[in-house]
C-alpha cells in the first residue's frame, strides 16, 4: 500500500489506504502465496546486487565494530572459532557485545539469553515495518532475508523500499554484505587481540547514528510525521534513562504507533 | 600415547592463539541458543502481522513505525552525545538534503565526528 502512496502526504495516505482496500477486495497474498498479481515488489538478483553494493561502505564501517567485538570476545576467553560462530549465527552486534560482557566462568546462561532477547526484541518491530512490501513475497524469502537483518541494513532497506524501487531482495543483499564484514572483522579482532585500539577514535561509533539520521531525512513525510515522531522521541529519551538495555527503542516505537491508532479517524 | 602437556603453562607463558579453532560444546550450545532467540525476534514481528488480520486502525499505527523506530534509536543516542555528535548529525542531514547520497552523507558524518571531537 505505501508504495503506491508515496506521492501523497499527510492524512490523504490513510484515505488512499482505505480506498485501495476497497478496490482490491479480499487479498490472496496474506498467506504468502506467490500470486502473479504480486504488484511491483520483486525478489531478484538485481535487488540482491543493489543491496550488497549500497551496503558495502556501511558494512565496512560496521567492520570497525566487528573488530572491537572480536577483541572483547578474545579477552573473555572465547576462541577465534567461537567468536566467529557467534557473529555468523547471531548477527546482532549490540546483543553480542553485551553478551560477551556478561561472559564469566560459570556461564550465566539465563542472564545472557534473556539479555539477548531483550536487546533484540526491537527487530520484531523493524521486521513488521517491512510487511507492506514483504506481503508480496513468499514466506521462505521473507524469513530467509530477515535472518540477515541488522539495524544498518534495515535502515538502508527501508530507504530503498520507500523510494518505490520495489526491490524485495535488497534486505538480503545488504544483509550478506553485513554478514561478510561482520564475521570477517570478528575473526580479525579475535586474532589481533588487544593490539587494536578503540573504534571511537576512527569515528566508527558514529556510523549507526549517521545511517539513521540519513534515513530520518528520507522518512519525513511532512506534518503527518510530526506527532508520532515527537511521541517516539519523548518516550525513548525518557525510557533510556529509566529502563536498562534497549527497551527504549521498543517503547518509543510502540508509543508512537499507539498514539496513531488512537488518533486514527480523527 | 604421550600424555598431553598441562595446558596452563603453555597458555600463561605465551598466550598463543593455539586454541583458535577450539569449540567448547557447551559454549557452542549457548551461542546457538543466542542465535535461535535472535532469529525469533527478527522473524516474530512479521510472522504475527502476516497471520493476524489487521484493522485499518491498526495499519495506520503500523505505518508510522519506520519513522518512529528511527527516532527512538536516534533520540537517546544523540541525547547521550555532546556538541560533536550533534554537529556531525546536522552535517549528515545537510549533505543528505543537498546530495541525496547516503555515501557522501556517511563520509561527512564520520569525517565530521572525528574532526569535531578533535576540536571540541
């Protein structure tokens, strides 16, 4: 729906959602069946390639963090293979770094798993935000792509899809770039040990914020964005000071969505 | 069948990554459990909205999620920073506005943050 309405702004987009629903009637795509009418969202090599290339410079910067993670993992006693395995299968930087900080001799397994869950729960919201485009894709493609979702390539993918290109494979391609650099840099960091300095001295710690600022510039839809964004900003900033971990992302997103649900019809 | 050396002496003296390829089965199990939980979080949200019929009202709520999440990530991040972070964020915004190139915007942001941190 949002793909067709990107020229509209403000409350009209809600209206066009409604009218579009009326036009199409019952949708066959909800079960994920690959109907030939799968509008303009594709899943092709072209999208994988575009995602990979667009994400390369970002992935290179994220590699700075992978090195930091590898160093940290090495210091708490993980072998290179174990650190690489974690990066290859978990692929969620913040949760990995925190998990490794919790690493101790009798492994606090429950604490580690609960923390990982809490930090990564925001991905549920991010994934759900892709549904307007991913509804046209087969389930296996959706879930396979989502394995490779991290903050940065989610942001790049949202940018790509809201621009209306309809490249459904963009998340997969950008995710593969992230995965390669994340795993590779983890190995480098774990091998190098303490010899590598602090990533903040190269500005790598700012990449996530920079990607998200760039995305915010593109997601701004004018006045209709103002209220949800202010709600998200206020709730997340307050929650960040009151609640540990990364719950603030989830709380900010949910608060904005709730307010929009209440305002709807108004 | 030589007895294995007590590994502690070797490790404590040299700290070689001799165990670089060691995979402790318990550690591997914990890592795979972390991976499973993470996959659940990545897939769970969209699974839900693919299987539950959303009302128009709920869809309106979902439609503001992308921007709201971006702001919820950024807000506390920038609030925790200082003038250097704010200046670099403004630089990203400016370059993005002018060029619409994410690459240029990122370069400006990272270059800007390094420069501003050195100056401020």
